[in-house]
C-alpha cells in the first residue's frame, strides 16, 4: 500500500513551501519583491531538474506501468494533469540530463530552465547519439558547450547552437523539403471568432515574421496600449487586408476574393432594431448589423431580392460605395489614417463616412476620411473625428475628451493634414 506521508528531504521541502506561501506580499514593493523572486526562480529550476531526473528514472524502470500507463508522458498527463506539450518537455528534459552530465550539473544548480533542457533534447535522440559516436564526437564537450550557453546566454542562442550541432552531424544529408513540415489550421468558434495553429520551416517563418513585423512596427500610434500579441494580430489582419485590396490574389469561385456580408436592408439602415445576429459573412460567421454598417463604409453593395421560399427573384448591379476617383482624392488629402497619433499609411486604410451614407451622408470628399482598421472600429464604437476648416483633424473619445499628442494643449491640433 502506498504511503500518504511525506518524509525526508521532500517533507522538508513541502514544509518550506508552506512557510513561503504563508508570507505576506501585499506590503512589499519593487526591490523587495525582485530580491524574493530571483532565488525562487533558481530554486524552481532546481526543483524542475529534480522532477525531470525522477521522470527519466521512472521511464527507465517502467514505473508508469504501476498505475496502468504505458509511458511517463501519459502518466504525467493523467496524474499531474499536464498539457501534452508540458509532459513531453519534462520527459525530454530528463533524457537530456541523463545523456549530458554537464547539462545535468548546470540544471542541478538552477542555472538552466526547463525550456532550455527541452531545447537540447532533440540533439541527443538515439539516432543523433549514434551518429555522434560514429564520428568520434566529444559528447562531454558538447554537453559543456550546451550547458554554458543555456546558463549564460539568451534562449535563442541556445537554439541556434543546437541546430548548428545537429546540422554538423549530417552535413551531407539530403536538404529537406520545407513544405513537408508546413501546416496551417483554423478553428471557428460559436461567436464567429477564429483561433488557429501553424507550423512553418525556418525560411517560411522568417518570411511571415518579416511581413508581420513590418506592419506592426509601422503602426505604433501615440498612446498605444496594445500588447505585443495584439499588435501582431492586428498586423496579420492588415496583411490580409493589403492583399485583398491589391486585387492580385488568385480567382476564388470565378471572382476576385472579397469579404461578403449578407444583411437585410432594414437592419442595415437601422441597426438599433436588429439583434446581434443580423448579418452573415460568406464563411458563415454571424455579425451584428452595426458591424455590417462598419464593413459597408468602404465596400460594395449588391441588391438581391429573396422570395418567401428562399429563391432569388432579382439581383441588381453592384455599386461601389466609394468610387476610385474619391479614393485617390482621399489618399492625396489625408495620406493615411487621420485618427490622432496614428501613422498608418493610406494603403492600409478604409474610407469612412463621417455621416454614414445610410443616414443620408454624401459620398464626397468633405464627408469622408481615411481610417486604419483599428481606428475605423474605434469610430464605430463611440470615438469621433472632425476635420477643421484649416484641414486639420481632431479626435474625441466617447466621453467627449479630446485625444491630444504632445505637447498636450488644446491649442495644438491633433494632427496636421494638407487642405
């Protein structure tokens, strides 16, 4: 029968953790908290190394079978409730420590984190170890190099070192097809939002990073409080916008790719009367009528009359809300997003009607402005822009306060535009 008591070193560790968790932190500030955190991180690394060492020994002795599991990874998922990736990292870390004593020693001091151990693991697979022995590679020296970089250098440098080592083991091996490992999957949720996962080779990943980073770095308006992840998400959508607007994408079902939204005319004219699910996109996402109005600011409108049995009775000519001539004039006048503090270029922007065309606003230069996607959304959620007689744009928050850039004085306009 398994004992439920905790004795020895582990018992003392548990008692020490009890003491730590009982300490009050609310009255501590900056340096005090950092002084407490630093040794905790080192201790956490040491504890993780001990866990990985135990996992490896359990793997070697088949300990998972004691609880009816085939592998330690499955045991960790079932008994420790770890995510599959986390369980795999622990197993890989244990194997790396066993194969490379120098790495194990560094991990035992707390200088090497779990992610570093998992990064090293692909270099000591059975095939890699066999190749290293066949070539007379000094594995002890390799372990020392890995340990030093893992303990003293940024994680990216360790990754580069491990990749370089693996390449040197097979310098004449066949160049892999980069497309074989590429994948991209999207999952649409009940509310229409989308999450996904992608795997790219080094070159493909570099291309995506370069494209997204160029947009993220170029669009950093004053007062931007978005997280790094949000900035990159907005940049990815902007990348899709740019491609769709360029008109160079392959034909999709006999038409140039474009976003389609179906909404009843009554709901489009007066979204206050419509529920949250008044509009539907071409891929089946349900949108509010207000969101449909936002998309219709710089889109095309097609009349399609549907009969009571769902048959199409009539379809009219497609009309462009903002004609090309107006768009060129707006590009020349505004030169980019007019929202205060934003410097998004014109080719990232939509045409926004200051007074919506559905509400009688004219589609002309005086009633239109360029806004990037982020700030176009803001305008449809309570923010307001206004062009002054001298051609300068100003922006107000939903509470009526004006957004000002430095120096923050009411005499200083939000942004100067050529009239």
